[in-house]
C-alpha cells in the first residue's frame, strides 16, 4: 500500500505541472503549478470577485482592508498578513478552506494589492505548490514511467 501511495503522490505532482497540463495562457503565473483543486478554487473565487466593485474596497492600512460584499452588503475585514502572521478573513469561505476567498480576490482583481503582497509563509505554502523536490523539468517522469512502478 505504501508504494502505491508514493506512486500516486508522484503521479499527481507530475499531472499538475505546466509541462504536463495545458493551462490557459490567461491564467496567472502563480496558478500554473499548484494542485488542480486549488486552481479551481481560486478561479471560482476570481469569477465571484468580478461582482465586487472597486468602491467596495476600503484600505484600513497597508495590510488590512474592508471589503463590502456586493451580494449581501456584509462588510468583511481582509488582512493580507505580515512577514510572520498569516492572512485572515471573517467570511465563511475563508474559515472553511483557508484558501483565497472572493474578498481577497477582489483586492487583487482591482490591483489594490497583488498576490506577492501576501505574507510569504502563506503565499509560498507547500499546500499551494507541487513538490519540486520530486523532479526537475529535464527529468520529468511520464505517466507511462509511473505506471511501470
């Protein structure tokens, strides 16, 4: 069972690379190599954020914002985090997944802040990236190689 899980882990990492998967060229660069469920989550929140007008975003300080939902008129505090503190939100989506919510995406969408403005511990989390230690682009295993294992 353990060898099966290792093969599956490697296989999923290979399948999510931009060398294997044909990503939409309009997709942001930071979404080109994370796990597909993370990409789908962020894309759906990006689409939802399109309903939030820029005037619904109020900057409190360099790292914190109020974002008024266009659906419910609820106001959510969005923190992008600091060097050693994680981002925080008050919405249900954030508390459930701890992945970017539409309120965060609205801040990025309107260019108020960018993904690189997130605290590095969150932005560069291994949960949002492939395991680069498994392979390099030159030695990227194919699915046929993995099926032999």
